[in-house]
C-alpha cells in the first residue's frame, strides 16, 4: 500500500497516538474507524496489472486489511519512522524479520539474554534448519560485542532492556560496531516502548515491538510490529513473510490494538512513575537479594539507560527473593492485587517466577539464578501494589 505522510509529524507523542491513522468513516461520517471483518475485497475490472502476492491492493485479508493499515500508520508515527508492518504477534514479527534478512550460510549475532522465542529460533531452529551461523554474546559487554561482530556478519539483534533480566545495551554503540562490519541492527523495543525509547534515532535499522504489550495495554489482543525507514526491505518482508508465509494480523486484533494505542502514552507515564517507586521500595527490603530496574542508580546500565530512554524506564522490574522456587511460587499465589500470570504491559500488574531449573539460567548473571521474579507493573495505585507485595512476603516469612 502507498505510504501516507504523517500529517501530525512534530506533534507530541500523546497527540500522535490519538490522531494518527484516525479519520472520518467515508460512508457514515463516524469519528471512529470501523472494523472491517471482510476477507475479500472488490477487484478492479482490469486484472492484467494485479499481482496476487502484492500488498499494494486490498484484495484478500492475507495481503492486508484496512484495520492493519491504519494501525501501521499510527505505529510508524509513534516511532517517527517511514513505515511499519503489523503482524499476528511479536514472535511473528521477529520471525518475519529474521526469515527475510537471513539465508543459508549467513552469520548473525544475538544476546545471551533474550526472549525465549528468540533463544529458540537461533539456538535451535535457524542454525539446524537453515545452516545460519548464530553467535550468542553478552550485549552489555561492548568489548565482547566487538569480538563477536566480525566482517561478514549479516545481522545483529539486541533487546534493551532485555527479557527477563532488564540488562541495558548501548544501542548507538552497537549500531556503530554493526554498521562498521557491514551488518544491519534490529532492536526489540518491547520493554521500553516508543514512549521511552526510539531505537531508529539511535542508529538501529529495524525495530520490533510486541504490540500485545504496552501499545495495546489491555491484555485482550495479540500483535507484533516491525518499524523501519528501509522501505525496500519492508516491502520484501510484506511479500515474503506476510503474504507468502501468512503471518498477517486479524482485523479484530488490529482494531483492538488501535483502540488501546490511543491511551498508550498516558498509561506509560503512569507505569514509569509507579515502577520507579516500587523498585525503590523493593530495594529497601532485607530479603530481596537484588532489584534490576534501569531507573535505579544501582543498576549497572543506569547511565546508558538514562542516555537512551528519554521519558522513563518502563514497567518491568526483575527482582530476587532469598528463598527457593516453591516459596517463590507461594509468594506469587498469595498476591491479591497483582495477577499471577505471564505477559507484561497490561492494565493489571502481572508477576511470573523464573525458576532455577530454567535451561537458560546459566546464561544470566549469577545473582539471577535463585529466587528470580519478573514483575510487570500495571495501572493500580502504587501504594496498593506495595502493600500487596508486603503482605505476600510476610506470608512466606520474608
């Protein structure tokens, strides 16, 4: 589809979140975009120029749907980017990018601490199925990164903050190393969101967001996005991964996320402030063995985070309790306000233990290998959250 100019360029992100991609419905005059559940659209009378694997024409839902396109327009604006592709999930977006950029014999570098699906893709799938050389490195260690990213490397992929330890990677520094060696850089920005961090401005070539999380913000729809200024490669991703692999988002999920995105900046502002307050409280507790939150001066990546995260440090706090896996589970189950469930970025706070028997645990810094919990702060009153954490800690004797 032809890219629309962002007529709200230069406005604050809160204004862009409300207005970009929004317009009057041409048929009814409604001031809300309608939900188009159609899977087929009227074809032109002359079919001689139609490419059935193209996304330039609304013809079939796998090639794109109106709700997807309106959401793409908004996400590109939130990142101050030229283009965005919205797909079925965050993992679909990651796979679409990697699938398009990598081929047999290529070399790529990825973090030793990363989202489980990324670990699976590169530790098991891309190397075994397609003979892609996948190199794991501690992205928070620039000297190690310089050794790992060699001439001929095709792709460097990072997360910052990373999932689940909240490690901070210097995007601009990694971009410089990658580009010097002829590689492109992709950044998973899910933990930060475009409210706090815009990797394209720091030198990244591609950004991936699980828009299931903060952009949607209500825990009721799944989607992922790739954002870039490289229009030629974005067209390849649409052709190769959306149309011909079929990872398209449903119209309903796109419509849900579009609706949730309107309040995204306001939610992030609240979440940033609450998470900072809760992280500081956790750090004061005697039986909390560590608190990893980029907003704390004790965080080893705090200076870098302050440089590249402009409005706040996000809503995920990683912390540890001086106890075993079973007691951690009892702590999570004893919470009354915080919800014991996976995911992050919802309106409700979510908590999930990272057990000591996880196969990746030896890849994490040593302090994370016992009593490790990932906590996503929601929109509840922060004092209510703190009181809830306190009562649950008391129940397990901490």
